[in-house]
C-alpha cells in the first residue's frame, strides 16, 4: 500500500508538468505510468534523452525532488474505494491512496476500417513510430504514411531518421484547408518553426493532400505466400493509384483516454466522435479532488498538455492564485487545437470504405456486414461480441462511433487487461 498527497496518473508532458507544479508545494507526489520510462507518447524513450529542452528540464527537477516518487510499469486497473486506485506492477498489485488525483492519461490513435487494414504490415501511424522508437527495425523498408493530421509528418520524420524509405505521405484533408492552417501557424511561431523543421526533414517525400487509402492489398495471389501487405490503393483526387510498399502506417487522429475518468464518475462530453473529460477552469472534474489535464480533456498537442498539466498541479496543491497567469496561454493553445480539429475533420468517404467482409472489431473478428444490422453498441455487443475482446472496445469503439453513431456503453473495470492474480490480491476477504 502506498499513500500520496497528490497522485498523477500518466507521465507524459501533462503528467510531468502537473507533478512538477504540485511538488513545489512540498506535498508528497506520486506519478504512475504503465511504460518502463516516463515521457508519454511524444517523449517516448525517456524525457532525459529528448531534444526538447522542456522534457529534460522537467525530468531533472522531478528527479531531484525528494517528495516525488515515480512508479513505472505500473498500470491503474480500477478504483476499489474513494481515494484509492488498484494498480498492477510488473510483479504484483497494490492499492495506492491519494488525497488528490490528477489524470493525465493521454490519447490513443483512431484507427478506421478499410479493406485489408488487418493485414500484417498495416499499422497505426503512431503505432509504427512507437515500434521503431522501441527498436523495431524499419531501415530500408518502403513505408506509406497515411491518414490525417500533423502526426503523419512527425511519424514520417521519425521513420526516415531510422532509415525507412517513405514512399508518400497521404493526407485526407483538402489543400485549401491545409494552406489556411499553414498560414494560421504565424500566430504560433513555435509551431511554425517546428513545421519548417519537419519540412526540412521530409524534403523530397511526396505529400498528397485530398488523398486517402482505399485498400491495403496482400500477397494471397502468390503461391505459398502467407498474407502480407504488398501495396496500397490510394484515392488521390479523382485518380486511383497503387503504391507498392512493405508497411502502411495509417491513423486518423487521436482519441482521448477517458476510461479511468469515467470509471471514477467524472463527466465527459462528445464532439465529432471524440469523447473528452469535462473540466472547469482549474482542470477540476465534477469530482472535487479529481483533476484532468492533457489529451484526456481533448486532443490539443504537447503545448496545451504542458500548460494544462501545470494548472492542474498548482490547483491540486492549493496554489490556485498562481494558475491565473497561465489561463491566457491555455486559451491560445486551445485555439490552436480547434484549428487542428477544423482542418483535419474527416471526409465522409473515409467512413464508407468498409465492405461487408471488412473486419471492424479485430479482437473478436466481427465484420461490417454483421454490425450494420444493429441499432446500438449494446445490441452489437450482445449479438456479435463486438468490443468484448482484450481491447474492450478501445479500438473498434472509436470506429463504430463514427461509422454507426453508437456511443459505447459505460466503462467496466478493470479498465485495462489485468492479471487475474492482481484482482484476487485486492479482493476483500
Ligand atoms: C501513438 C502516438 C504517437 C504520438 N507521437 C507524437 C509525435 O511524434 N509528436 C507530437 O508532437 N505528438 C505526438 N503525439 C501526440 C502527443 O501524445 C501529445 O501531443 C502529447 O504528448 C500529449 O501529452 P499527454 O501528457 O496528454 O499524454 P501522453 O503523452 O499520451 O501520456 C499519457 C501517459 O499516461 C499513461 N497511461 C494511460 N492510462 C494509464 C493507466 N491506466 N495506468 C498507467 N498509465 C497510464 C500512458 O501510457 C502515457 O504514458 C502522439 C500521440 C500518440 C497517441
């Protein structure tokens, strides 16, 4: 059993900023993250090794703070009682008590079904980036990066730096919207500088706007070959183009991780297929001692995550007056977030790509043809097992919300797959 005055779940930019702000009060702060190293998605591999000076500075100050403890490879499973979280470590399970809780659980990729999307060789865009950052070899591999949003550029840059040959970046947003977004970057010089840097890293790679993947094609026509991605068929304006490749890294933006907040009873709201935690000006949820910061409150990028984390950390540690100076920054990055949402809004054709035999729920192998006859998530679950596999709807739930307009049912604990022993150890006698 462990006890903290302030407990932060998630050690990405939002969680680290929250922990640093909270630690300044002298209170005992705990940070939990399920990865071996802190840093979250953008600073994967550890904040100490990043080129972003903010990552290094945050980590340095947290490492030096005697009142901060980092629990890595520790995953929150559920809340057994008020002010308690049951967590699973690499080898055991413990109950963590807190006075105040800051949720900084980030986001995951939105994957949408199209013919062939379950073939070996097809991954999420951020998924292949994460794999390569973890050492998966991509050198010499031909990769098509597709989907939508600025993440595609970051992914292509990471993969190229690790020796991959990027065949094309395929962006579904139309060129006029992208041009407006580019011009709007002048309002945020740091983002404009980042965009120019990315453009330098990506020089020579074709960037196709107004384009999307229609299908991933396999080798099943080749004798004795196991199914494997061979090529992708792309709709580029009014033409259809086939590109041969080894990997297709395809993602349609991000979805906030809201399950823990929902399990604790925090309110959420939905917009355009994205459900986010509802917070007040101090990042507080409707539960008085639970705060939320970063992508969980809506996808907005690293700068918004950092300022939200800082506000949450200050508010949770009682330094409410100090938060006021940060509101202006938050408003600025929220405006940037809404420009992102507007520019990279999904075109309807992408939601009409699945054919009757296209798998939508890949844990339980449930196809579009079976699902489209149902009127709700609950009905689909009961009759087809959609969303009842290991991911518990975290992947297919994002797709079915957009494809069929279903809101996933209430979250069930444990919120992530857990060892049976972790549940037994925590059960009351
Ligand atoms: C796959 C992926 C790749 C990305 N790559 C880039 C990039 O290259 N460049 C860029 O600018 N932006 C990238 N982003 C966006 C980036 O994540 C955000 O801009 C920003 O980092 C969000 O910070 P955060 O602290 O809110 O969340 P995150 O950085 O996502 O951190 C959340 C942390 O909480 C942990 N967590 C969640 N639930 C639990 C739980 N139950 N128990 C324990 N720990 C938990 C997660 O493992 C994670 O480490 C990426 C996003 C994703 C999903």
